C-alpha cells in the first residue's frame, strides 16, 4: 500500500523541463483524469515556471478530489480563467505585473491605433463592432477567456449573411488583432489561427464594362457622375480617389493629373487622355483650386457613393435595384445574403486595365499606371477581348504531318 501511495504521489506532482529549441520552461503535470500532460509556462525564469507549474497541478489535484464544485467552476472557461489568474498573481508577486484587459478593451484599443486608409479603417471598425456585439456579454470578460470555439461560432453565424470572401476578411482582422495579444503571452497560441477559412471556390468575380454598357451608363448619369465615370475609364482611379479630386490636382497645361492615392499612399502622375481632357475643359472651373472636380460626390462616404452608383447601373438596366432586393427580403420574412453584382464602379478599373492591354500596352506600364504590385494582380484586372485575341493568332502554321515518323 505504501508503495502504491508513492506511485500515486509521483503522478500527482509537477516538474519543469527545458525542451530543445524552446526558450520557455515546460510544465509537466498530471491532469484530473490521471493523464500526464505538458504546457508551456510562457517564462524563461525557472523559479517563476516552477510556481506556475505547481499551481496548475494544485488545480488539477482539486479537480481529481472533486473539490472543484459546479458552484465554483461552472465551465471550462472558468478553469482557464483561474489558471490565468494564477499566472497574474505569480507575476505580480515577482514585481512584474502583467496587463489584464477585457476582450472589448483589447479590440477597441487595437483599432484605435490601427493605421490604414479611411475606407479600410472604417471596414475594420465595423468588423470589430460586429464581433464584439456577437460576443456579448462575454466581450466584457478577460481576454484570455476567448477561445477558438467563440471565433468559430462567429464565423458560422456570418455564413448566409455575407459572401465567403467577406467572412474570411472578418477572420483575418480578428487574427491580426489577436496576434498582438499572442506576442504579449496572453495566449499560448493565437485562437483565431485554429479557425479555418471558408472555401471560396465559388467566389464572386468582377469584370469590366463593355463599350455598349458604358454608353448606357453615361446616358443615365448626371453631370458629376459622368465626370467620375470618365475619370474611372481613362485613369483607373478608385471611387474614393475620384471623390477627393480638386482642380489643384489637374494640370491642364501639361495635361497631367497628380494624386496621392488613399489605398497605397503613392503619388501618381497620370497623363490625361484627349477625350477626358476635352470633357474636363468643358467643366465650370471657377477660381478656387481647392474646389472639387465632382461637387455632388463631396461629403459622402465611399460606401454610400457605391450604392448610388449601383442605382445608376440599375437605371441603365445592367443590375437589379437593391431596393427591389430589400422588398423581396421583406416578403420572404427573412434576411438573406445579397447577390453580388458582376459590375460596380470598381469595374471601371478592370475596364481601364483591359483597354490598355488590348491596345498593346506592356504589362510593366499598365502596372505602374494602376499601382498593381504584381503580375498576378494585374491579370485579375485584365480581360482581353475576343477581337484582340483573334488579331494576335498567327494566320497559318506550317504543316508538320510529313515530319511525323512512321510506326
């Protein structure tokens, strides 16, 4: 019996060891089911590691002795929090208090210091708000209580309401935010990295406009939207950059347009095509160089402008009005994911790229004009028309039949 007790005591004690290639001490302990386990103590200090490891073993011993009652520990999340508190107490006793933040404080603190373009930042803020709203009331609990299952439930809840690619953007933002907490040792491993992306084999593909479609759009456009569309066709600028254009960006004497783009922060000097130049010269310029080139587009968010352009496309008969979609949702009595349109204002960027490529402009020049970082990105925006392909095919190939060796 004495020997049996010695064996049991051996398997209910903990010890720390160093593993090859691992800077932190590893705690080896016995869980409440009698299984030997190991866990990183997240510290290189052996004394500190031993105290953390002993506390983890104490918790497991209490669980084995049925001293962790449902009244004290209701969920595995509570156990996780207890161990987290043990680590915090040990660190404080050594004079190295660790930062303890709630999930909400961490995400809101991260987004408040995030540097990005206004459009990207607004999207990140929306994702953070939506994620925290989904977690309520857990969002006000300790950050270390966030587990992969929480993020997985959020991913699954998004399905059917937004496109798979949008769901994956949400996951990407959450991963980046939690990576900071992982580097600060809040997590042993980023929980968001344990959640898989949704498959996007059926992802939505944008395309450029045909010339016939562009004529329809220009027919139903108001004056400022006509200017915006022509700028999109001839420069490939994004809607947010076009909205920000003033007369100070236009050099009529040298027929150039200079702008620092919002997405890349890169200064672009673009030649103004003759057709676009004639249109700009016909606009009422005034005397204020800070006056907007498209006054009707000022003071609105890019998302609002995108919706307005969608309705212009609907007037041209190219897409379904989103108002009609909302009516159908109301009749169905449920919310479904809105079908993405194959064309939008961004399609003008596809159109501009394709027009250059169809005209024989080199990929290097096209990438420089449209700030494409790679050939792969440029290819996504390139749609060679059938006539151009037909003109590039050799008219005839020499017959090789006579060169085939006989059997």
